[in-house]
């Protein structure tokens, strides 16, 4: 955290004014017990060492002691100080240290109080601070106190070390100081959000590149004859994925359908109806336009739309929400202050210097009233900021498992493989429908080049996203939310945090109340928020800030997005999760949609999920949607009962051995 401005720092090299009339080895004497004071010191006067005459006269007193004028010590309720006894007769060194410490603190308090009782003899300390802060030319600072009749804010009955020009420069510095403290307090939060926003975007870009790598590798390994033609469509598809993730106004349904539309002519030419020549461009265009009616890939395009929507849209919203969080912090860090607030900040931070109190700090209650008034509009953001962080937390928990973007993108090649297998199974029916819509194939000389994709260029990157790695995207999201959670009430407690940690004087020390140096602040301390400021004795707050209102509206909108109120529902097309283990695992589950033609036709499909571990230890999941043969299944169910019936009719004619064979036949 950068060093605070000088008015907020207690310099260690400050000179301690001596208290007149106090004698002893340390040259100081402790005050006696009184209100708001600690217990008296154990140090007692020595034998035969009566206090010297005049030792009872405190600072500000005349020769006659209290008769010469009320001293600050008397105002604080302290009795006349008495000197310590002989140090040589003390047996414990600890008692000496305790006495010295108590006496030093007491004289510092009395000296600070004495500064507020009368104007300083010179303005040398004020000139030094003014020069160190580089607030303006030193020639404009008086060398000795003067009458401050021209001052508008830092007014005083006594002489002052300030001029009107100094007051104007102090007012500018006061606003800059608070803005610097605001920026310092939010710097960690801003870095946390902006750093993770950049990290998530970089990770998403890497995932897109890896998913494209996987899909291109699929064509090169299993469908080399059409890899070059398919590579263009694969690249276009993942470009659309990136544009959607990073803000382009598009829909997942649109670019997923476009991918399968453009892929269909390639699959028809090389898988469904291969020939010695390629189909013409006009014929390929007819196939592309008819793909959604012919449905060569079954329900797989619809499933791809569902999976992409469930993963890409929330991930895109996550990026937008993080960018909005940075925008909120930037806006609140540079929020302009009203005229009333600027004058109050000047009175709190720099008016003490006009009276020579360069080391004083504001009272805690006084500081709270001023900052709660100046930051009242920021406190209105608090409720919506809490909802924003909670919505981020909920979304992060939902973006895991089968719906996570890394799972969907890195398994997209499996969906493409399934689609190609499905097209091969449906080949005869697809060819028949194509002939009805587009006519017989019109071909041209074959020009399909081989595969030119480098399958090993991302081998090192692939290891970063292994399923067992601790640096997965899910872990990154959880870690981000864990660090973000403590900032839920950031804006609601901002004024209290700044006063308690940075600006206000410590408890028990004399402090500035806007007019003088006092023991404590006696006015009412109001709460946070605009409504509470109606009773603020230090700052008048009017209306609502339009900039803050705009920020609140944006937070409301992004919270609705994060909560999924505008997300499409894809539950019917959820990605099926498989178990774990090596080798080949297979699961079968029923899944049929009316649009697949299985609602009332007596046909259906079953899902075969293959989990394959290759030589490198990588797992691949292959899901095949195969038409379910209803009639063979019915025959399979009825056949044992028919066999049993036949055996029963023939039981009287068969031998014992044949009866046993018949029984075995029933269970086959």
C-alpha cells in the first residue's frame, strides 16, 4: 500500500515541546489521575526531595498557577503534576522504564492539547508541510500567524497560518487525498477481478484452439480423404465460437447449424455416396440447404446446440460480469465530490494546519460523519454489489461437470465423430431423400488434397488440461470466488474502513473535531446510506447521483444474466456423463425425440457411450446414437415363451434327454 499523504502520517522525527516548570531526570513529570486517564504511576517522590517551587505551573499557566489561566491539563481534569523521586534508590529497572514511558506519553498529550489552546508562535511547521506536499509556492505561506478574515472554510477566532490561496490549494489536495485513499483501498479488489477476467479469457482462447485441434485430428486420423475439405469448416466453426464467447451478437444455434450444413456435402461425397469424382458446387449447395430436412446426422446437431448453449452462454456472461466489476470500481474510484463534501474534507484534513496542528488527526466520529456523507452514494451500491458477488458464486458452481465449457469444447470432436457414424448408418435413406430433393449427383474431377494438419503442435498444451490436473478451469473459478467472497460488503463498510484504518486518530488521543483539538467527538454519528444523511451534522447530502444510478442498473442486469434468467433451457439435451476406468467402457441408455421420427412409428434409438483409453493414457468418449430395432426386440422377448410352449406340447413324445435339451433351449 503506498504511503499516505503527510496529513495522515504521524512523523517519527517530530520535536516534542518541553513542558515549562517540570524537573526531574527525564525533564518531565506525569499527570495525576483524572477523568479518562490511566491509573497513576507507581513512581513516588524521594525522601528529602520536595518539589521545586513553580513545578505545579502547567503549560499556559501564569506565575500564579491556575490563577494565571486554565491549563489544558486542568481542562482534562488532571491534578497538578508532581516530580519523581530519586532514581538511584530504585531497585528494579522495569519500574524506571514504565515511569519514563508514562511520562513521555503524558507530556505529548499535554503538548498537543496546548497547541489547540493558543495560536503557534510561528508558521514554520506549516511551511515545511506545505513545501513537502508541493501544494504551491512557499512564498505564499506566511511566516507568522495572521488574521484569517478572508478564509471561507478554515475560519478561526485566533490568528492563522493560512491565506485564501492556501485554502484553495488545500481544498484541491483534500479531494485528491481521498481519491488516492479510495483507489488504494480498492486496488486489491480491482486487480483480483481484472486479473481473473484476463486469465479466463486467455483460458477460453486456449480451449477453443485445443478443441479445434482435437476435431482436425479426428478427420486426419479417421477420415483422411475429406480432412482438407472439412478443415475449412472446422476453422470457421471455432472462429464463431470465439466471437460468441467474447461478445459478438450471435446465437449458438445459428453457428452450430451452419457447421453441420456445410459439413453435410463433404460427408455425402466421401461417406454416404463416395465416387471417383467430387460433386459439383451447385449440387453441394443443394445438399447444404436440404440438410435440416434430410437430417443425415440424426439428433446430434440438436444435442450440440444444447451443449454449446449450456456452456458458452454462461461463460460469456461470466466474462461480461467480470468486466462490469472492473468498470464499477473504476467509476467509484473517480467519483466527483459535491461542493459540500469538498468543503467538509478540507475542514477535516487541512484546517488543523492553519492553526499549526500539523500532526493532528480527526476524531473517529467526526471522520465517520464526513466520509459517510461523502460516500453515501457508494453505500447505495452495496446491496447490488453483494448480489453481484453471490450471483458470480452461484454461476461458478453451476459451470462444472458436463456443463463446463472445457468439457463441452474438448469433447466436441466426439459429437462430430458420432454424427459421421450416424450419417454412415443412415446412408441408404439419406441417399434416397437426396435424390428426391437434389436429383442424382452431378460430379466433377476429384481435387481433394491430403491432410496437412500438424497433430503434434499442441502436445505440451494438451497436458495443461488433463482431467487430473490441479490447474483446471473449475479450480481456477473456485479459487477466484474464494478470494472474492470477503469483498461482499466492500462498499457498505468503505467509509468505516478508511476512517478506522487510515484517517482517524487512535482512541484516547486528542483529535480534531472540525474546530479545535478535543478529547473526544461529542456530536451524533449517523449511519451509512443516503437516507441516514438527513441527520448528518457535518455534510449535507442531496438526491441521488446519476452515475451511481447507472452503475446500479448495470449490476441489476448482469445479476439477472448470472442467475440464468435469460439462459435457454437445454436440460433435454444434456451431455451424458460416463464413469471412469481404463480400456473400453460401454453404457447404453434410451433416448428418443419425436423429431427423430420415433414418437409413433415403432422405432427408436439407443445410446452407446464408449470410453476409450489410447496408448498415451488419454481418455476419449464416443457416443453413438443407433436406431433401436423394435421388432427384433419383440421377437427376442417372445421367442423363449414360444420355445417353452413347443416343448410342453412335445413333452409326451420326447425322451428324458430330449426334454433336458428342450429346457436348455428355452434359456438360450
